[in-house]
C-alpha cells in the first residue's frame, strides 16, 4: 500500500460513519491524507481511526460549509468525496412528491452545496478534486427506485457539468457508480432475498457482491494524481452487472 499517496493533502468525506464512506475515509487516511469525516452518526464516526478528524452533522444543514471551513483551520482543501445519501424508494406511482423531493434534498442539493464550498476552497490553493458517489441505477434504470435513481442521475449530470466548468481552474470532478455493495444497510437484504442475489450476483459477470473497499479503491484512484488527466468520468464499480445482466450459456440448466 502506498502510504504517501495523499501525503500533504486534506480530504473531506461525507457519510463516513459506516459502509462505503467509512471505507473511503480509512483508506485515504492510511495513504497519508488528513481526513475530515462527516456523518450524523456520532457512534459510527467514533470507530474511525484516531488520526481522522470528525464532524457530526447532517449534510443538508446549511451551516455545514461554515463548520467545515472552521475545521480546516486554514489548511488547503485538496479532495471532497460526496458519499452521503439515501437509497430505497418505490415506483413512480407509489412515490409522493414530498418523498421524491427528499431524495433530491439529500442526494443532490446537499452535494451541490458542499461542492460549491469545495470549489471556492480549492481555487485558493490552485486546484483539487471532487469525487461523487452516483449509482449504477442512474445509468441502467431499475424498478422500484424512482426517487433514488432519478436523483443519482442528477448527480451523474452535475458531475459532468462541474467538470466542464471548473477544469480550467485545475479542479477535476468525477463520479463512481457502485452496483450492489454489501454494507450494514444491505447485508441482511442480500442474505434474505434470493431474488436479489439472483439478479445482482448470479447474473453479474464477476458473480459476487461488491464490498465497500471495492468502491473505496476506485474513489482513491480518481482522487489521486494517478488520475490527473481524468475528469467528467463516471467509473462503474458493479462487477460488470450493467453490461452483463444475463445468464451465461448453460447457467440456466
């Protein structure tokens, strides 16, 4: 492991109290970043490594950018990982407007606000990188997730828009689109629901469920200097599910 990959860089990771965000914060810290982890879950944040600074907050709080600015204490911001979000949902005809709006408040508007804060901070130090967590559902569509899929498609579009706007200022903006990832929120459903395993695991080319570390590695790559000529991209981390959702010949026998 390259323990100096992010040496001298400060990274903010939202939704870092569990699952994917937790794995991202731990990985970046282990590779030399000064990580500022944000989550509503105080207990989850407490499980992070001792070298990781934490902020207990909701990403929809309009005061969060000011809180983060104070926590940075003048340090240049190099990396923002917009991971916090909500999932689940139902079909469009089952989704009320208030519920639909909630997906956008958390998955899009909060990300938008923090990204604007990050751009302002990164300009002062000559550039930086933003990595957004989108979803494979934003690309292929999925049944029963109207609010989630639509909001994540907005994240995908905003990623390209901001990459276009801020590339000339040496600010790169990319996204990662995870497939089914085993986290504390999904592990029980994966174990209990045979149909979910059949669709997302047995019909995916790699034939396994993803792990938070799989996503964290992709995020770290996009945030690193190794991806210095990559912006406006959405990297799928789904075991090939989006391109291979059919049984192989002989599988159905």
